[in-house]
């Protein structure tokens, strides 16, 4: 089903509903749009973070401690 066909189907259904039920559909559409926007924003932030060199300095930093520094070794 195309997006235009879906829109027409929803408009037809809304036209047959009382005003309070049409408002419920409007509220739900707002909710879905907001959730989609938040998901897109979250994915964008994840993409920026994953491709960022902000923490690249940690890759170049030498290890301060090694296994020989351990006083006890736990083998769980």
C-alpha cells in the first residue's frame, strides 16, 4: 500500500468518527511522530559518537598497570 493510499484510508476513517475520537487519532499521530523524531536524533547521536575521534587519545595512552601489578588473581 502506498503512503498516499494510507493517508486517504485514514482520512476516510477519521471523517466517519466523532470529533473526540478524531482528536485521539491526532494525539496518537503526534505521539508516533515525536517518537520517530527522538529515534532519529538518538541514531544520529550514536553515529556521531561512533565516528568521532573525541576519545582517540585513549588509544594512544600507555597502560599504567599490567597483570604483574595484581596482588590477587580471581578466576571466576
